[in-house]
């Protein structure tokens, strides 16, 4: 039997840090800094994408935000926007 998931409107997947790179292009002050893109601004969610700088600190797609904050002293979180879709 199939169950319908309520509340799921979008499914994001990242190819080669795409969303984080877009954030760094839109906001040049983020270039060269560890950036993660998240669905909500909450410690209990996970990173949809991580910039190359964040990946160097051990943060990857799917890493919980509370764990990313332990790995990077300075971390820039950006809520996923509709400009990508």
C-alpha cells in the first residue's frame, strides 16, 4: 500500500555544489567561505548542499546542521530559495 506524504512540495538534490555556488555568485561576500544551503533555518535539519570550502572542513550533503557547526567555526547558512527552480 502506498502512503501519500503530506507537506513535501519539493525535492532538491545537488550536483557538484550547485546551490552553494549559486549563493556565492548572488552574494559575493560568501565567496571563499564555507556555505551550506538548508531547507529550513534550524539545527535539526541537514545540508542540501555544501560549498567546496565547507567540504574541505568535512561537511557534505546530508550532514546535520548541529554537526556542521562543530566542524566549522564560521558557517554561513542560506535557506533554499525558489530562484533555483
